[in-house]
């Protein structure tokens, strides 16, 4: 028998940054997807998705003649084939969990990571495996194989766990912080997020603004923009691109300030909350990824006494997070539900995938 579980994640700082190669700060949370597998003496990987009452079977060894990388489960098999993973035994596999689907808490990446971890444990690969390698394989399957608009945040934050600062460029350098994040509250809007549409559109516009400035300024690097030089570069851009460049740069600066706070002990939760609200303001007003219900939930969290609150994920729906004083957590949860949240609850920082 093989048993694996992977956590969900929330982006604390850096939404819509990882596809630009800019850093993020995220944390794994104590909501999980779990897999259990038993040998079945067949040539099939029989998968039951218990919570949505669906099944699928994959014949092994898999024939890639009609390979479609949009099928991420099969894309994982294709990527792992390059690592020497060759499934040759059948398993009965059941998958269940309590991460809400399509809500901005990265249930899809958690699912892919338990699938990868299962295949590696069951059939092996030709290199030594660790959490970082699982994250890289997941990124290859979810983004590179599909030529998708996403970045590295989901895969690394789930695989590694805890709180992570991740440079999302090719080197993917990271720093993890063990510990708690007091007062973390999640509110689910119940509105499905629009991952591919919003990510692809905002990515295109942000990259277009950066390319525009690179063509005008020798040696231009968005990572080197400071508070003192933002206006200079905004003045060079057409009005249609200004909000997307402004969002990229200001959110990058906010993430750097948040990193400085995470490097201090003890954490200054009120300061982190203030930075979180600043980040949300840019996501709302420049990138325009919120919807009225999300806005109402954010207002409710702040009126209830939160230090700060923001939308989580690509936008168009999904969840919000808030940082709350201990004596106001239940009040804020109640206020979120009154504002229309289909669910609201405290969350804790979780470890990543255990090998």
C-alpha cells in the first residue's frame, strides 16, 4: 500500500508575479488531497476520485501515440518517462481531500503532486528524489508540457511546505520559514476562479509592457525598479499598458518588504496585514481580478477588525485570506459568512509532501 497527502497553498504576496519571473511568498495550509494505492495484479492504474464520484483507468505501459498534454495526468507520465519512470504494475488508487476545487487554493497542483509522488514511489526514477525535484517535475508537467501561463509558485509551495519565499526565475532559489502564521483566515466565495483566462491575459499585457520598456532602455530589468524610478518608466508607456507595469513593479516592492518582515522574529502580523491590503489594492484596481462578492468579503474582513486581507490566486472568484487578531477571529469568520462566503475558517501553516 502507498499513502500520500499534499497540502493546499495560499499566496501571501506575489499574485500574478511568478509568470514574470518575480518572487512570491506563499504558504502550505492544513487542507489536503490524499491518495491511497494498492496493487491489483492488472495492467491498469484504476483511479477513483471519491469526492466528485468519477473514475478513470490508464493502461500501462502507456502508449503516447495520441498524446494530449492538456491531460495533465498523462503529461506527468510523459515527463516522468524522461526521468526513467516506467509504470509496469497495476494499482487501485483512491483520491479524496478537503481542498475546495477551483477556489484559488491550488487543489489542481496538489492533485498532480500526489500523482507524481505515487508514480515515483511505485516505479522509481533514475535520479535521487526529494521535495524540490517533485516540484520541478510538477512544473514541467503543468506548465512547460502544456505551454501554460502559470509559474512555479504552486508546485514549490506545496511540495516544500511551510512558508516559502521563492525566486520564480530559472534558478528557482528559495528560502523556507518554519513556524506559524497566527490569525490566518480563509473565506471561500463559491465563485469558480478564471485561471487560464485571467492569467493568460494579464501575463500577456505585463510582458508586453516590459518588452516595450526594454526596447527603449538598454539594460532594463524590472527587478531593479525602485519607488523613485517607477514614474519615469510609467511615463514611457502607452496608457493601455501602464496598469500592468505598475502592478508588476509595486507588487514586487511589496513582496520585498514582506520578506524583510518574515526574516524578523517575532512576526509583526499588523505590518504583514497592512502590506497584504496594499497588495490586494493593486490586484483590484490595476489588474482588476476581483468580482463584487470578493470585494464585499474583503470589506467585511476589514470592518470586522482584520489587520489586512486580499484575494488569493488568479482571480475572477475563488477565495480571500485575512490576518486577524486572535480575539477577533470568530467575529471575522462570522462577518465573512454574512457577506456571502460559502465557507470561512481558520487555517494553519502545513508541512509539504513527506517522502
